[in-house]
């Protein structure tokens, strides 16, 4: 396998109809899938292969 990740997202938006629901998806170089993750949705992933690269596009800078 080329690069790949097991990606999980959880809806943390209290007013959402999918609040606290989650999905998991395998994203690989072979299947070419990607996820759109809205604001206030948690995101985590685990690499499935060595030399995996993950590309993010974000709408805002992270401020602490």
C-alpha cells in the first residue's frame, strides 16, 4: 500500500442533528478519497503505512 490513514470524525456541535455521531473512513493513495470536516467537528487519524503524507486545508489560523 502507498500512503494511507484511518480517519475518524466526531460531531461536537450541540445543536446539530448528528451531535456526538461519528464516522470513520480509510483514506489512501489508491482510493483517492478525502473528507470535508466542518468547524466544531473533532478529527483524528492513524497512519496505515510508512511515509504517509497528510495534506490539510484550513479556513482559519489556529490561535491559542
